[in-house]
């Protein structure tokens, strides 16, 4: 991953957005979202080796692929919700950003319910109930 390139894109977009914000707020928001998508695309393009390594670690620990899927889906929800909330804040919609964050948190809890169920059944088995 080219962190220098990502930082350069972010800084250039921030400077241009600050200049645009004086005259055309809507263009500044669009520029910020476009720069965010470009940065996110660059990061996601380079994340495949880390995903493979995490999958190998989980499989070597004896965990099923379902747990890895839950982990990656949860990370995706967190990143997407944060990106959307930050974009809403850039547009001046703080209340909407809070709603997006709440929706992301609820989605993570719903996605993790099978893990909670497995932990509870294991605990009950250990206690002898």
C-alpha cells in the first residue's frame, strides 16, 4: 500500500475542498466523497494478503470458515458505516451521521448473534446445565 500516495490524495482533496467550500459547498462535499472512495479503493486493493493471512490463522486455530466470514463482514460494516458517517458530517448532516453509526452498530450486533449463541452454549456446557 502506498501510504504516501494516499496521504497526498487526502491532502490535495482537503485543500481543494476547503477552497471550494467558500463558494460551492456541494462540490466540496462531492470532492471529499470522491477522494474517500479513491482512497478506500486503494486500501481494499491491497488488503487481500492480510485477509488470506487472517483466514489461515483462523483455520489453523481450528475455527470454521463461518467465523472468518463473520469477522470480515463485521469489519466491512464498520468501515462502510464510518465512511458514510464521515461523509454525512462533511455535508453538515451530523444527525444523519449518528443514525448511520447506530445502524452500523446494530448490524454488527445482529451479525454477531451466532457467536453469542455459541459462547452461551459453551458456557452452559462447562457449567453443566
